[in-house]
């Protein structure tokens, strides 16, 4: 795909698609609940469609019409042993959270994914689920897909996670909904809390004490209505574009402002971005607002520690942002990037260097020196099949001189099927 380059301005208003994390969880909890769940502003991206497909194979009646999804909950004991393999596609969220649910089911299931998923570590989830009583096997001792799981009666678990991961935490808490007793997860830093909020929305109980979250099982959930806010991880690409493309002003409507997800806004503010948030309100259990960003003069910052879990998916676009800030930006404590859809440390550095960025990888992050003009004299960049890398490179092309072609642009459809159309609407 040929990308727009040397863009003179980006102006307008868009509404980014529904939050991917929330869309996944809404389908999953709706499937477990008794009664009907209606999901509005659902993200019909490839990852979330994989979740729908898996739960249909588990016997759940799910109807999708664009961004509206109706789930007829199976209720307690209502999931059925699947006749076919559960294929999660490219979705790590589907894989790990589904394992937590399957751990509590008295039947056998097999789980596979694409080539990328086959490289992503599942041991961080299968280990604690085995401790709860699930029987799991797979490649390299159950650390990688394909995986085979036979669930059933689970023991409660008090688990201290070595990483701050919402996927790990959620998988264990979802399993805990089926265990007889209190299951808890303690994290080194606070990770995104969509599962905790949503369990409460479905009538369940969750206790949060500092960095420890617990559920007492078994629990019964009831169907509900969910509005999915705009995904701040998708909005991040346009927030950065508005800050670095000359003469720009972009307003993003109805964006989720969950405080465990707003690290990108904190970084933009620290770097001096001209950014404003208006019309803040709550939709069910999630805060939502409108964000406006304008072309800004930026300064370098250091990013690490407990901020990292709040912006882990935004680091590729933050790296681009840093190329346009005065000084040296340091991103550290982000080794989790190595086990995403790609090794995002290596991929970000490799692709931005093609455009002339002064950037280097470190063991747990990267260093970016700015302000650096980007050039692209017939350059070919590659998403490497990673949706967030693809979108980052499209924004980078906007400020590059010359021509840029993006290979494997179709990867963007995983989380933002209309991304390129929305970008063109702002030109």
C-alpha cells in the first residue's frame, strides 16, 4: 500500500472503533451469564471476531450485525464441549482468557492460533491454571499452542504474578468464577482493570485491595447491556498524528478514559502536547470523553516503571512521537514488548531506522534522539503482520519526505478495519 507522505495538515473529527479489550470481555462474560447481553459499539475486528467464533463453537448463540452483538448467555454449566478445534487467530487475549474459562468446564477442548500466536508464551497462564486443577498439555510442555485442556472442579488460588498483565490476571479471575473459594491475583504494578469492572456490571463481585484482586467463587452472572467506548489504543495513533503533523487539529469522540489505560495521555502531556479532554462522563462502568489534539512543540521524557502497563500497546506510536521531541527519550521496563504480536522493540527500531530515525534498542526498551526529520525516498516498510506497527508506520509516513510503501497493511484490520479510511478523511 502506498502511504500519504509530506502531509501539510490533518484536520477533522472521527470516532475510533470500540475498545478491543472490552469487546472481547463483553462477549466472554455475556456467554457465561444467564439471559441476554446486548453489546453496542462492538469492535468487528479480526481478533474480536475470533472470540465470537470460539464461543459459537462452545454452543453459545451469538448474533452480530455490524457493531451490535447480541449474546444469548449459556448460564452455569451451559457451555458445550466443542466438536471442532478453537482457533483464536491472531488474538492473544482470546487465547489466554479463554483458557481461564475452559479451566472451569468439565470437558475437553483444543486451542490453536496463527503463526504469531504459536510464538507467544502461554505458560504464564497455563502454570497457575494447572495449580487450580486444570489439565493442560501442549507444545513445549504447554507453554505454546497448540494446547489441549480438560477442565473441571477447580481449587481456589492465591497467585503472585511476576508480570503486570491484564491477560494473566483476567485468565485466573475468570477461572476463579468457577472455583469453590477465594481466588486472588497480586501484581507488581496495576494492569488494566476491564475484567474487574465488567464482572461487576454482570452482577458479580470483585474485591480490589491495592495491587491484589480477588473473586469468591462460584458466581452467577446475569446478562446486561454494554456500550463499548472508543479504544484509546486506536485513538493513540491519531493523538500522535495530531501532535506531530504540521497545522493539525483532530478531535476524537467517545474515547475510553479508563485510568489504567490513559498512560498515552500522561506522556503526551509530559512532552508538552497541546491536548484537551471534554465531555467526560460514565458509560456503564467505564469513563468516556472527547479528546482534541493540536500540533505541538515536544520535549523528551523518560518512560518506565508503573506507567508501562498503562501504555504497553502504545509504545510503538510513542517511539514515533519521541522522534519529533527535542532531546533523548528513554523507554525502559518494557521487556513485555518482546512477546507481543512481534518483538516490538526490534520491529519498531528496525522500521523507524529505515525512515531515518535516530533510535536504538535496549534490553528492556529503546532510546530515541530527536528532533529528527524523517525521509523516505522510495522506502518500503513492513508491518511484520503486527497491526500496531502498521498503523505507526502510516502515521510516520505522514511526516516523511518522499514516498513510502507499506507491506502487509492488511494486519491493521485486527483492531482498526477503517484506519486508512479515517486517516484519509483528515487529509
